[in-house]
């Protein structure tokens, strides 16, 4: 079986914080969100590598990135520490075919903003309120086997307006106890790459312990995995499939210098 190579990147800051909040989060994710998800998503068809910002080359050396089929991204307070050079390399890999799954507060990550081209701002509130999600695209592969509606008992509210491009396809919508609504699961396509933004996953609630959430992420990994890579985006002028009979008025003008 050809395995999908999955890399789970986590900034891994909150889980190591020496504070009461850090201790609380460590009870939910003792080895960090990345390692928790690596164990939760383990399956025969996946080869999963959890990495973090504090590792050499910020967790993503070329050798690893260039064999990653799907990259999961959890970040919150350290977005600015991620080097632009790394964002360039990830973007290039996505455009060639790698899938990207952006989790929760990753909406403000450099890579998500790079890929959307928008500010990705949203409203938020930490009141530990109930979130109800709805599947709005039941035929989408990411919604396979997911109940039409389900509840996260306590979560951080993320609300509209959410500044993402209008070409996003909505798979999940959320309603919050306080009255807000949010596009909580949205897909994008950028060149050869598939992108899924999924908002559940605030660090102080055990959201990733939920089997429905795990199933959604597993579905998303398989949906985002590329069937092929097309690494060079600049292709030479192909031979036309039809014969061109129109006389080219610029035939005698050398325009080759304009294309360098
Ligand atoms: Zn959060």
C-alpha cells in the first residue's frame, strides 16, 4: 500500500508554558497537540511525523517537507517566529500538490494568510460556551460518516465576519451558544494543492479527543493528499492542438526578450 506521508506541525508553546494554564493544557495534551494528533490519526495508510517549531529548521527541513503529502498546522502565539523563507518553501510545495490542513488559531498563520491572500481576521470570545456544528456539504469527502450536526460542549467562540476569500467551499458551519455563527470548515484549491481550514481545537479544551473531530481530520488528510506532484509551475508554450491560420501581425518582431 502506498502510504500518505503526513507531517503534523505545532508551535508547541502553550503546552510547555510554566503557568497554571500550561499545567492545565499539559493534562489534556501531555506530549503536545502534534504528538496527540499523530497517535489519534494513526492508520495503516498513513505515515505520520509530528514536529514542532523548536526543532532544527523550525521543524521542517527540506528533506521532510519534500516528502510530506499533507501538512497539518497548529499555531497561535508564535506565528511571527516562523521564518518567511520557510513559508516560501511550504507555499511552493503546496502549489506543486501538497495538501495543507490549518487548525484553529492557525487562521492567522503566515502560511494560511499567504495562501488565501486575505487578513483572515475573525471575532472571538473565551467563554467556554457550547458550539454546534452543521455539515453543509454532505457529499464532500471530508464529511463522510460525520453526523449532520454535533456539539463541542465547551469551546472558544470564533465568529463572523471571517475575512477569507469567497472561493472557499463551506463544509461545516458553526453556531455558538452566545449567538454567533462561523464558517468552521472551509476548503480552498490553490494551483495543485488542496487546503482545509478547520476551526475546532482551542488548546484548553479536549477537542481533539473527540472521535468525530478525529474522523473529520482523517477524512481531510485523505482528501488533501495529492495524486501527483507538478513541481515546475512554469511550462513552455505547448504546441497548439488546432492549426493556427490567422496571420501573426508580429511574426517579424522579435519579442523573446519580453519573456525573460
Ligand atoms: Zn484558541
